[in-house]
C-alpha cells in the first residue's frame, strides 16, 4: 500500500465530514465543526496550508554526495525525524465511529514509536481519555507526549499527577484551547492562564513542558518567562479562532526572538517532507502533523502511520539532499528563496 | 432560530434582488440598483467585504481568564456593544414589498434598543419617512439616530426642527448621498455642502452631530472643522460612487489623523464580531452594519435583530478573549498581524 | 435606447469575432486577429482594461455644490469632454461586413462632432480609406484627426499634402503600427522612424502633430525632441506587441516627465467616465476610446455614438462631483487612493 | 503546416500523459511522471511558465527601421538564434511509443542543425542512448551538445572519452539530475558532485563545459570555480525537485553576479520568441526549450522542428524591432517594465 491507497481505504470508513482528500488542504471541509474544518468562515486551515506552498526552496547540487541524516534530538531523546503526530481528540464526533479517542491513541502512540517518531495525545471531558493516553504512552516506554487542556488549576494538577506514571518525554498544554466551545463554558472555569499560573503548572509538572498555541513574539516570550522548554507555534489548525495568520507567517519572527533559547515546534498545514524542510528553514526545530495521521489510522491503522512517516522522511531527505543539507543543522534560512 | 435559519426565512419574502446569501458579500447582487447592489460595475461592496477578510488577528491566550466586557459609550449613552444598525431606505424598491420604510424603521429601532444597541434611521423623498423615524425613535426613548439627507438648507432646518421631538442620542447626515440619483436631480438643489454650510447645520442641530460618508483624511479634518462630533468612515456600501477604496483601507490613516479628537465609526462589509474587532483595532470606536439587519428584519422581525446582535456580540467577545482583550479599550492595533 | 440596448442591437450585425460584450474587456475576443483581439497570447488588451479597474478614487463631498464642467481645450479648439474616438481600420475584416472603413468613418466623424467631441480616423492600404477620411473630416468642418501610418517618407508626404484639404484640428501618426503584419512587409519599407525623420514629417505637416504609440519616458522625450505637440500613451490596444505593460502603468511616469511641456492623451481599456477620471488624475489631458465606439456604430449608427458619449460624460461628471472636482483642472493625482 | 497544425498532428501519436496543449504550460500534465509533468505537487513547471508571462516589455518604435539580426555566437560557433533544443530522455516512458531516445535524438539533432540552431541530447541507463547521441552529433558535424548525467567518476570519464568522437561544440552535465529517482538509487553512487570533482571532470572533458541545473548565485560561483564555461539556469522543468523558484525569478541575480565572466543559458517554461527576448533582457545569453520540441518531433519530425524554430525566430525579431533592438547585444534589462 502507498499513501494514496491508504487514503482511498480511509474514504470507506471515515466521515461524513472528512473526505480524506488527495491533498489535505482545508478546501473540502472548510468550516465543518463537528468535522475536521476550521472555525468561523473556515479560512484558517486553508491559509495555513497555502502559505507553506508559497515558499520556494533553493536547489544546489554542487556539494558532496553524502547520505542524509534526519535524526532529531529533543530533551535528550533521539528520533528518526523532526516529526510528531499532533494531538487530536473527539474522534467519533469529528471523524466517524470507527475509533473512539482511546482506540485511536492506542494505535497512534505505538505506531509512531515503532516508526521512530512520537505522538502527542489529546485530552477530553471524559477522564478516560487522558487515562487511556497515559496507558498508551506507558506501553510505549514513555515515547509520547500527553497534552493537558487548560482546565482549572486543581484539575490540571490532578492530571499532571496521573501522567507521571507514563514517564513521558515531555508534557504539553494547548493553551489556545481556550477557544474551544466546550472549554469556554466549563465549570470550574477553564481557559487562558497568566504567566504566573503557567509557572506554577510547569514547576509542578517537573518535566520538559511544551506550550502549544503560540502565535506572537510576545506570546513566545511569556512562554519562556513561565519556564516552558518548548513552544508549538500553532493556531490549532484554525479551530479555535478564525482568521489568524498562517503559522508559516509568524514562525520567522518568533524563531528570531527566542529560537536560540528554547525549542520551537510548529504545526498547521504541514503535509509533506518538503513542508517540514521549509518549517526548519524558517527556524523551527521540529513539526507536528495532525489531520493526515488521522486519515492514515482510519485507512490502515499502524501500517498507515508507518507508510506516511516513511513518505515524509523520504521527501525530507530528498529535499535536503537537493539543497545541499546532509543533517538537520545544515538547513539554513537562505535555503528558501527571497529569505 | 439561529442566524442561518432567519436567513432561510428571509429568502421566502425578500427579493427579487437580494438573495439573503449565507454570507452577505456583494457577489450575488453585484451592481443591482434597484436592489442591494453597488453602483457602476458593482465592485465597491465586494471590496469592502473582502478587505476585512484579508486582515489577520494575533491570538494570545497567555493572560488572565477574565469575563469580556463589550460595553460602549457614545455621547454619554452606554450600549451593550459598539454596534449600530445602519440607515437603509426605500425598502420596497430595494428589498421587496414586505415592508415600507415606516414599518421597517418601527421594527428596527425598538428591536435594536431592546438588544442594547441603537439604530440609525434613513430619510426619504416622502416626508412621512422622517416623521415615522422620529416617532419610532421617540417611542424608544430617543435610542436611535435619525439621518438627514443633504437637502437644501431650508429643508434641512425644517427636518432638524422636527427631529428635536424624538430627543435622539445624536443626529446624522449622510453627506455622500450627493451621489444618489434621486438627490442629484432634486429641486431645490441638494448634495455636497461646504464646511461653512455644515457649521451652520451643526450649530442649528444643537446635538452631537455625525457626518457619514468620509473617506479621506482631508474629509475628516473638514468634518472636525465643521464641528461634527463623530464621523462614519463610509462609502455608502458602494452605492454612491463606484471603485472607492474599501473602508478598511482608509480607516487607519483617518484614525491616526483625528481619532483622538472625535468619535470614529465605520461601515461597509462588516458582517461578524471578528470584523467588528478588526475595525476597532484599526482605530474605529464603533461600527454600523446595514444590509444584514435588513435580512434579519425580513426573516424574523425583532427576533432576527436580537439573534444577529447576540451572535455579533458573542463573536466579538470570543475574538477579544482569544487576543487577550477584556474590554474595548484593550483592543490595540498590534492585535492585527503586520500592523 | 440606452447603452446596453445598443450593444444588444450590435450583436445582431457585428462579428463573428466581436461579441459586443456587456463590458468590453478583452476576455471573449482574447487573441483573435482578424477580430478585435490582441496579439500573441492576447493578454495586452485584458491588462489594459484591468489596470484601470484596480485604481480607486477618493470620494470627498464636503465641498461646494456646483455644476461640473467637463469642457476641454486642445490646440485652440474646445470640446464637450476630454474624449476622442480612436482610429480603427479594416472594419470588414475585424468587425464584419456591415461597414467598410469609408462608411464607418463617415458616420463616426460627424456623429462625434455632433456629440461635441472628435474622432481620429484610420489609414489603410487602399488610398480610398484616407481619401474618405479626409472628406468626412472636411464635411465636419475639420473636426477630426486623420491618422497616417508610418509609411515610407514619400508616401507620408503625399498623404500629408492631401490631408490639408480637410483643415483638421491636428494630424496623428500611430508610430507603433510598425508591429502590424501588413506594414512589416510593406514595400517600400514602412515602420519605425528616427527622431530626425519624425522632425522632417512634423515640420512638413505644419499642424499640431500627435504621436500615438508611446509607452516609455524615453519615447516621450524623443517625441518632444521631434516636435510633436502631443503624444498618445498607447500600446495599440495590445494589437502590435504582446505583453506590454498597461497604459495605466506607464502613464504616471510619462506624465511626470513631459506632462507640463506637451499634451498627453492615453488609450487602452478605457470604458467609462470613471476610467476617464482616473486617466486624468494620472496626468493625461484627454483619452481615446476605440472598440466601444465600433460597437456603438454597428448597433445604432450616429445615435449609438451620441448615447455612449452622453453616458461617458455623465459618469465623468458624477465622479468629478463626488471627488470635489468641478472642472478638469481640479482633478489631481491625490484624488486616487495611494497616490 | 503551421505550429498549431503540428500540435494537432502530435495529438494523434503522443501520450497518454502529454496532451500537446495549445500552450505548453504545465497545467494539463501537472505532476504526471512518467509523463511530461513535474515532481511533487507539480507546481514547478507551472510557475516556470507563469513567471515569464508576468514580465512586460517596453515598446519603443522611435528608432531606425533596420533589419533585425538574431545571430548568436557561443564558443566560436555561430547560430541563427540564441535558442537550443533541451535534452530530453526516456521518450517512450514519458511521451509514448512512437520514438525511442535514439530515433528522437537522430531526428532532433540534424533538424536543429538544419534550422541553424543546435540540440542538447540526453543520457540514459542504456549505454546505447549516449552512443546514439554521439553518432547523431557526429553526423551533424559536431553541431550538438551531449549531456552526461552525474554518474560515478569512472562512468563519466568513459562517457567523456566516447564523446570526443563526435567533436561536439561543447559538453554538458545536468548536475541537478541527482533528483531523478533512477539516479538516486544507482550503483555505483551517482548524483551531487563537489567543486573539486567537477574540476577534475571539466579538465578531463577538455572542451567548453556547460553545467546545467544552477538555481542560486552561490551555485553559479561554484560552477565558475570548477571551470565551467557556461551554466544553464534550470530547475530541470520542475522534474527533480518540487517548489523551486521559477528560473525567471533567479536569473537576474545570477546574471549580475557572474554574467560578465561566463555564458549564461536558461530554460524552464520558455515557449515563444517573446519569452526568449525576456530571458535575454534579464541577462541570459541564450535559452533552451524542451517539451515543445518533443511535440514538434512527434507531430511532424524534422519539419516540426523547422516550423517551430522559424516561429520562435520571427517572434523574437518582432519583439526586438518593436523595442528598438536590432541585434542581440542591443537587448537591455530596461527593455522590461519595472526593471
């Protein structure tokens, strides 16, 4: 099976909102929530994808003909590539009945670990979701990153306590989940957190902490001040606020401001190894990919994850070698045209 | 009923020119006048809408988790949100037989007052239109803004005299109505007014006076010189002159020039609370929304006005909280990307 | 009859290449030559039209409410508006059998004179074309501008001799006709002329001389040096060379360079009085309009010319009054947005 | 037969991937490989074509009316025009069964020589391809340029040895062929070469050497350092790496950096003599054209090559004369608008 065949298979069991499109670019699903679309008029997802496509790479093949190494280190762990599966939740509501969050995470986490990368898991109203994620990560020897929603402080502390059992690489919080309707109306109040609240959370977590949902230099500086080890430059795939800039648009200035002092990951519309290369050239250290891993799991389970990850790595290697980069640290911003 | 259901209902009784489109963006009606379209080749309306969509907002959820307050003060009055229904006239000609101007204004003015905002009313050839508007505003305890067309001076003075009975918040004049065909051929001559004529009118009005139809810095300065308390940056929704810039394009420089010395309102293609947020970030203090309130009244009368206003306020609150603004004065220009 | 009705009538007798489109913008005819299209891949005409549309005007109605005067002087003659019908030739080949060049010019010249403007006439292989034009202009008391192609010098001198009988306002040469296939292969050789050849021609003509087909500052300076009284900034409607810039793109720099020392006319995609206003704001003193006058003559003869000219003047007046210009000399570049 | 008739004929025997489109612009074939499309999502080819179209030329016909001379010298040889047929290989796989590489090259090389220009020939896995190319070039008295793929050094030396028999004008290497799948997996390893490896190859070749596949200033400087006499600014028509900039985008800076010290050729989306003019105005000395020559050979063999070459020369001459350039060295960058 190749990538397109897995997609074809996914079309038989995913839906009705996701169409497992040949290119996952936000056009067919637009603003369908429930479903994989974006908030408001639905252009957030489309713009994320489009802005990567507008970047051009500088080919240069006058160089040594060496093998290309995509290996990536984060928090003392080494991965086959700077790629993570992004956290996705409420699978039944958005992608159809084939999987609930527990079944999805259980396939995804181990398949990613087997493919040499790692998955972020999501969080949910039902405590069983986080419990399942913890057990999936524990089974993968900690190769996974649980993501806690910005609940009230007490709930967060309880979740952090439970997470320690999985001994994960790191812990993440999608701080921009404040924009999700179910969180907005939650009792006790959930959502935005101040720097000092985040400091408390991060000290309590006692592990490398990743703040996901940063879209401004100022936000990145607050994340640093709060003690985060990494940020994910992300607009939640357009699902928490309409008409944000694309992540590719804000990444360069954020990377310039804090990139030498913390790890920078990015997500939003990254679909190919070429896109991964561009993200790294703009200053990210690694990327997260969300919706495409969903279609892979629906289409072919663990095998789908492997097929897509291999494809991403092959495309990344190809782009690197054609631009004269033989390891990730060789990728420079001037490998993009007009930068 | 939600917003889309009211639109669906409107489609059964509005028309034939207005289609009560899912998004009111000037594409379907284009240059239909009579009808809700724009003048000339009809791109004025389309551009107004489009330019708001091109602006992106800077999400930042690392902040206090506070309730958001959209309350707005103008001329000593407080409103639930910085939103007004714009003046619309000749309802039967442009939107169909269900309502004449009197019936429309009578529903709109009280429904807006009930929703915590206020309506501008229009003016017409038939003196009964202004008389009806005055009585509707009086019934709403002055919560409404009558708009006088730029007739000859004597007619204006007579209308201003009559308006005092309604004790309205303010009085407006759509100075750009000079471009409407019926006004162009009016006897005695109507249309453009000099600064000194406007001074005379404004002194006579003896109330906060709003000049609507300002599209340049120089026009704004003349409005100030004439003694206007506020301007509406507006191209009359594209209906008085083809191929004006969008209001979103001229608002920033006008706000920089006079924004700290007078109130600035803006209209043209504003459809969502996200658009309202962008207008305020560009320097407006409040906005007017025209055509969408028409479809709401045709679809569901006062209830439609309430549903749409609630929706606008919810969207505005959501955007504010996701960008870290908890009251209107927190909204800054740098909450827009690339500003 | 109004403009759209004349067009509708034209559709019954024009063609098969010209479709008498609602808006004459080069899309339907594209690269049809024979026919009204443009050379090469046909984008020259389309771009001409498009670039006028991209300009926006600055509305400002805080001004005196005065009548608008569009009267225009050129070489001591006064016209109702700064508008000329452009020279068009080979009517049967490009627009259908209804008219040959003689019949077309004979209607056009007198109808333009009656409408208060003037027509440029074309030239052709057949000497009868120029002879007919001369007689049409003579009948209109010299109210017309014969256009001589850049033949060999002797032929030009003979044509200039013959033209004197018509006592025309001025004489023009479309120097860019060098790009027309029939001229390229002409014997004796025709086409490009040097400054010194043009000097000789212009002195011989002994009347105000208009060089048509100037697209660069350097070309305008050469026209001045050769003694031309006026230029027409023109790319021959895209018919002599593919992928020229639009005339609206090159007009501003040409006007800055020579606009205070010679008359500047412009053509290419000008369709409405709004477009005329924009051309004047960019520095032109007057405009030529070609294809639309053809459809008017095919549709309704002299009446069509009158209807379209009235429409252009009404649109020009409307735009002027809405931008606060009461006579042509009031039109300034800063009446365009971003200029 | 004219160009469109040859294309029509080609449609009966080419395919199934190539459609012999009226304009060969990458839209219909997109990312079909096998076939004439581009790699990845297929936009490389489309962008190449598009960027030439976006350039506008400055018409100026006030000049001497002289014949236009397109003759071009390279490495002591003179050609009728600065145009080469580009190397294309694996004809059966990409364009259909009518021709194998040997038959194609044998027609193309002699037809180009007869038309006054020269062809580059391709290379292949099967040694017979290069052998056939050598024999075709020898038969044309050396009027052709064999292109060696970047094999391992030994294979390259053997190929260079064999090539000497043809006594060709020059020898080329498409260094960017490193991105072709079959080369990537070749044993012994083929692909990228260092400057010092290229030095060795070029010294061994002992003839003017052309490095094809340069897309950056730095790559051009490395080519110079390695001793190349010429480069081809090329992204291999989008077939070796997705989302490169168009060659028209990188040509100006490369020409500025090395254009006075080495010959610069360019390919990618050049289809007309107008495009050739633009390439020369941006600093190239000559151009290569690939896919269109394939459709010409499929459609009409040697006659097709002649027809298309004549057409290109006529268009080039026409553009030159309309911009006031009478020989290639008259073409200046300021003959393009906004340069």
